[in-house]
């Protein structure tokens, strides 16, 4: 049984079950929060905020370091539910815990001290960064622990209190983390409530919550923004993307093809910044295509999760159906499937073998929508202006990759892409040191890095006349 954590105590009312995407079998019961639980959590957070915000930043950093140490010491208690509920292998779950530790420790090294913006013999202007208050964090199911931790650590180091709502598909590791944190942090500073979309809605409209940080789909993000507007909450939205990899003609084809394939199918493509479209220069397209398919052939489906593949089942039935529908659409339109898509590929749970689509048209569904699953279209390009136009021709702009031996070429293309983050000669590897923001309909504001702390603070400008 996994419990809501309110004011550092376990709370249990109604319950639901969490199932394994590897087997579709029931894993555990988990408490489901209601409006009373939310009100209790907000009240506890507001009480705790009065003292938490008064601590020095060094004291808050110290608490975060203790939290990281406690997680590292008790990581087995987190690893089991994290691997089971997400369907990740033991290796992938360990990677996520390591990343979680990195995010907490990075934020424990960060601060935003008062800054003198301007000074002359008559006037001194200083920026002071105050905490906002109580943060409501609504988190997704694909990387439930690390994406929550990024919000938790940044909010806390800036002097806020935080209430986290994990996805009802993957609540267990986050609830366990909150329980673990209660042995380290002051009461009410970090709380966690499992619940469905209605609890999420109540969080966004609650008058005692001052800011919403949401990671999830663009469609849901628009609803969050609409609800939060009723009380003019500050909002940070990290939403969907349809990220592209641009492969230039001067690359080492076999090496890059293998790296692009690994990035595209990492956790079966269930990563917001994962490559979802691959554009390869026409001069190397055939060679790249062959090497890419060969690399995909080496991706293994480990039903047990005991070994070390980076491939996973789809986490939930809704996403599984979306990917299956995309495969069906490709077949109905007679697109060439270079790999996968066979109706007789039957695995337990929600596994779908990797699918590679050869040159579907630009207006096809598999190119136009974020598949968030193991189906990748390969397309060719001839001129830089053409490929840049195609990459930018969506209403999202989260991330992209550019692969080129000539770094000048890579930088030139990068500056023309309408996305928040570009990886040059690497698959998408998010880092706590780098600011993450979505352009266009991929989000509002941003998080991570030192700059991301600003989203958890409100700036006061002091103009001192001497």
C-alpha cells in the first residue's frame, strides 16, 4: 500500500490499484486523495512556509543535500516501485534515480543572491528574489521521479513549499519518495497527493496555491493554464513536442545512425524531448537508412527487465492505443515499414516492437503528431532552408538534435531552429545544468539550470536614493 503524505504523515482514504505495463497485472493499492486531503495539505504548507522562507539559503541547501543522501541510502525502497509501475528495466530505473540525485544536488548548489542592477552616485537599484509561496506540481508518468524532483528541489531551495501530484498511472515511487523525505524535511514543506484529473483541477484553482508547475501534454496544459488564470497563479508549463533530428551529409553514417536510433527508442520513445522525426541528407540517406534499421534490429525486448536494455513497454493503455493507431494508419496509407508493425508481434503487457517508417509524406500523422512511442519516420532533405522549414513547420518547439562533423554548419542550423533546446552531435540527454523551456505550444516559461530558479521566485526591485 502506498499513501498520500500530508504534513509528513501517511494519510489513507479511498484507494485504487496500479498495474504493471509489463504484464498488465495489478501491482499495489494506492491511496487516492480527495478535496479534504488537498485542503489539509495546503493548510500545512502555508503554515510551514512562514518558517521555511525565513531560513537562509545555505540552510535550505543543507536540507536538500540531506534529502539526496537519504534517497541514496534508501534507493532500493524507491527502485522497486519505480521500475514496476513504469515498466522500466532495472538499469533504466537506476538511471532515473541517479538523475534524481543529480537534480537535487545541483539545486542544492544554486541560489539567486541579491543583485545590484545599476548604481551611480545618486541611485542604487537592487533585485531581490523572494519565494512565491505554495507550489502545486503536477507531474507526468514517463519519468515520474526525476521530473518531480526537479520541481521539488528548485522550489524548496528558493524558499517555497510544494505539493506534488504524480500521475495516477505512476504514483508509487513519488509517494514513497515523499514518505522518505518526511524523515529529513520539516513538516509540511514537501507533500504528495495521488489523484485523478479532478484533484489536478482542484490544485489549479485552489486559492491557497500560488504557483503551478505542470509537465504533460499540450492539450492538458491548456486546461491547466485556463484554470490557473481564475486566481492569476503563476504558471510554468512544459508540454509536448515533436522533436526532430537533422543529419548532415558529412557525418560518420554508421556511428550516427546507431546513436540516433538509441536516442529515438530510449524508453520506447516515451520522453518529451526524444527524437520523433529523423531528417537525413539525400546524399547519405540510403546508407543511413540501412544502418539505422540494422541498429534497430539489435534492440531487444527483455520481458523480465532483469537485464539492461533501454527499451520498455508502453506505460499505459491510452498511449498503447495511440501508437497502435499510428501503425494502423501507416498500413492503411501503404507507407513502407522498414521494421516492425507486424500484427503477429505478440508480447505480454504493453510492449510494441520498434517500428521504422520509410519516407512518409510530410502531412502524415506519424510525422505531424507526437507519437510518444516506438515508431520513427525517416525522411530525406536536400537544402538547409528546406529542412529547417520542415523542422519548424509544427506548432510545437521543445527540442531538436543536429548531427554534423562541421560544427560551424551545426551551429548555423541550430540558430534557425524554433525550439527551446538543441543537442549537437548527441541524442537528447537532459541535464539539470541546462534551462529547459518549450517554444510555441510546447510550453510557457521554463525550469532547470540556475535560470530555472527564477520561475520559483518573484522579483522585487529596490530603488535606493542616496
